[in-house]
C-alpha cells in the first residue's frame, strides 16, 4: 500500500507540473526490468530485487519507501545530470 500511495502522490504532483511528469517518466523508464516485454504482465516495472537493493543503498533498509519529495528531488537531479 505505501508504494501505491507514493505513486498517487507523484501522479498528483506531475499533474500540477508537466515538466516533473516528464522527469518522472524518464526515471521510471530507467528503473524498468530489462526483459519486461518477455514476462507477464508485459508492463515495464522494476525488478523487485533491484528495487530493494536501491532502497537499501539509499536508506539502509530493504523495505524502505521513499517520500514523494525524495523521488521528485531525484527526478529533477537526474534530468539536470543528463
């Protein structure tokens, strides 16, 4: 449930700021599983193992859920870093 809440908050923020929506889509595309089109449900979602590792390296907890502010900050940073 926390991940769905995060997605809803990010969707609302992206709706208000279209530039942020583009940045979030780019980040989501980078995090996708590389063989997403070969496995059901055929949706480009991140590999759970990779996502857990990313949460551990960022927050020190495999089960951490980032705040919407953290995700937004990362999306904007990665857009500038490109």
